[in-house]
């Protein structure tokens, strides 16, 4: 019987390099495939052409491990499915997570298509997460679990994967710790052994976000208003979670209006800013730092509050709109009026937060035990039960 073939996404980093080695040790027929997804350097903070450096390193790893190496250009698909989505979301005043979209739309969709053309039985990546398989109602069902390394767990970025995508996915280093990955790479004398982890937007890199966004979103001067923490806008009874009408109101953004605040400065475009942001305002003279607590892209206004403890920075309820709820495990889906206890993460690296998840007629509501800082529309909320992501979706406005 012939060996199963795995196409691994060799990114030019240490994680995918060691993942390829582990697969080979497990007896798979391994093929390395490098994705060229972005070549534009507009807004990049460093590097003249980072994708070429990454390709060089990926190819060197393939030679060292004695596996075939290929490259695929998915830049047009990446621009259409990830970058244009980013621009569209920022234009609406939402804050997207391009890495989540990159995994759903590129790595486990267009990349998977190319891998299958190369004869792949599976595709693999260097993500720190785990996958298990069980038979439920006579059908193979796949679970997406957090990685064993709590400092590197990347399951959040994969929260939008489907059962069909998980069926073909392998995560060879999900049970490993980062220091062990570095050690193996060093022992193999791989060129990526001591390479720093990538930062910033998936396949784009670390960017000056306003400069990057100005490729499509124009700068436009607007007003900045400061609101006091005791403003009536923030008077919400967070205990009223016993019916959907209350929940729906609690899940909505605060209704900001200039009449509640005082102008303290100007900005160059409300769509360049996000809730919880501190840097980039360039407004001084206050006893404590100013944080963005709300934006209004329609009227090009920004609202700020003084101090990290400002009431406007914190909320206890969020909502995922009904048509955007994604059940990774459809067999665990709850119906209207039902609820479950879970752990929830609303941004990468955030410690898991205890919450009650309730299904309503207008969406899925997440009621946290403790108020959360910087709940941002457009970001993804990932719901975990016993280390497993069961459902996710973008936070509604």
C-alpha cells in the first residue's frame, strides 16, 4: 500500500519547517508548498521584499529535509478574499481579523485546492493546535482543540474552519512546546532554527496600519470628543439577561453623540481607529492616557475616555448575528432558548473568559461572568468547551 501524501505549507518559518520534519518521521510522503500571497510593500515597517526572503528559507528547508518543493501564487485570491475584506470592514468602522480569514479562505481553501492537484491526501501547517476524530451517529466528526503550548496556542485563528476543511487538515506540532520546536530545528541545523516569529498581518507583515489602509481609504479630518466615565450613556443594567429584548440592547454598542462630550482634538479618519486603542491620537495634557471608546464612521467622529478603567471601555454582553454563526461542531448546536456554559476568547492571546452562551431568535449571545475590555465589532469571538472550539463568529455592532 502506498504512503499517504501530505502537502505542507512551508512558510519559511521554524514552525512549518519542524512540522515538515515530523510528518516525514511519521512516514508520510511530504511535499513542501510555498504560498506567495502578497508582494506590495506599501505601509510595511521593515523589509524590502519579505516574501522572497521567506521563499529562500522555505526552499532551503525543503532541500535539507529532502522533500519536493513547489510555489503557488495566490496573491489575487488573497487580495480579493482577505485584503479587500479588511478594507471593507475598516470602512464600515469594524475591526477585522485577517488571520482568521486567511486560514478559512486561503490556507484551507485555495491552498487546499492546489495541494489536491499535487496528489495530497492531507494538508498540514505549523499551527499550534490539535485535531481529534470520533464517530458520532455513524459519521466521522472532527474536533479542533487548543495547542498543548499555552503560550503559543493558535486555535483561535482557525475558529472558522468547517468539518470539510478539518477532515483534510493535519497539525503536526500541536502537541509540542515552542522550545522543543526550536531545539529540533537547531539539531537539524535548519536555516529557520533561530528565525524570529512573523508579526503583523498574515502574509503581509507588520504594517503602519493607517498608511496601509490609505491605499483605498482616504484620510479625512474629523473631531475627537472626550466623555466622562459617569456619562449616562454607560448606564446599563448588566443583570437583565433573562429575555432576548434585554440581551439585544445590552449587546449593542454604546450610542455615542457629541452632545455628551467635549471636543479635545482632531483625527485623520475614524476608520483608521479601533476601540481600546491608545496610540496614534497625539492628544496630550490629561492626567491619564486617553483610550478610544467608540467611533462613528458615518459622521467621522471619534470618542475617547480617560484612563484604562473608563466605563466606556467595558461591556459584559456581545452578539453574533444569526447569519454569521459558525458551528465547528454542528452536532453540539443549541436551539433558540437553549444555553451552555463555556470559555470564550475575543482576541488572540486573551486568557479564556467564563461565559454563558445563549441562542436567541436574532443571534447567539455571549454573557460574560466579568466585564470585558475593548469588545470590538468585526473581531471574532471563539467559544470553547473543554479546550475545544465549538462555535465562532464576528462580533456584531
